[in-house]
């Protein structure tokens, strides 16, 4: 039966199996060629480029909705002050104490002939003393005709923060400090509201007395 079976199977393989294989190969080749068509790849690349372009346009459009701050370190906490309110950063050299002033007023400095009062915002906010601090830098801030210096430890640099990342302080950020914060970022940078600080009655009264 083996001898009879073999002659019967070979013609079938030759006439059916090979044509089926050929059709499958042609179909696979056609699908493969369509799948790796340069035009298709070009379309994909164009779409990717469009996505990048649109993302770039959104970032440029969001620039107006961002806040540029000078980030600094005070003890173990990070703070930010809006750059448009900063006149300059000055290394503290000589600080002259003033009698009969609030505890947060550390003294005055002579900045190229201009006498400026300098405050310690930790004392201004009635924050507990913790962490090591050098207070060797003065950030000179201004609003209208009013200027004063804020003592800080280390200037970390400039940072652009999208407004949507600035959230209201958490309940744990209580006390006077929360009243003078624009908000806190997800990186725990407390963005100060310098306008409100400079408008504080204690500072305004002190400045009026000095003048």
C-alpha cells in the first residue's frame, strides 16, 4: 500500500500544495511591502513632527501663564520670589543693628550709598528656628518706591514655574506664612507674595519711621 500511496500523494502535492504556498508567499510579500512603504513611514514621521510642533506651540503659549522666580534656600526650606520684584542679589558684608525695631528687622546695610533695611523672613513669619543658616545673601526687593533686603542662605538660581503647578498651601502650612504665599509647587517651593509682604503694616510703619 505504501507503493500505491506514494504515486497518488505526489501529484496532489505538486498541483495543490505548491500553488497554495505560492499564493501565501505573494500575499505575505504584498502585505510586507505595504507595511514598510516609505510613504507610510513618511506619514508617521510627519505626524510625530506635528505632535512635537504642537507641543512646542503649547509651551510657547503657556509662557505667559508661567512665573519666573529666583529660588533660594533658607535653612532646610526652599522659597521663590518673583524675579520682576527683585532688584539685585547682594552679598551681605556689614549689617548694622538698629535699636527699638521689631525682631524681624536685622538691621540696615549701605548699598552703594543707599541705606536699606534688612529683614529675616523666618522671624517675620514667626517660624521656629530650625536647621543651620548662614544668612550671607541679601535679596533686594522692590514695589513702587519701596525697597528692602531679605536675608537668605543660598541662591539656587532662576526657575520658570507654570502657574498651574502653584497650588494653595496645604493645611500643614499654617500661620502667618500662608497669608503671604502665592502657593507651593509640587517640589515644595514656597512662592512668596512679595506685594503682600511689602504692604504689611508692620513694615510700612517701620519704613515711615525711618524716613
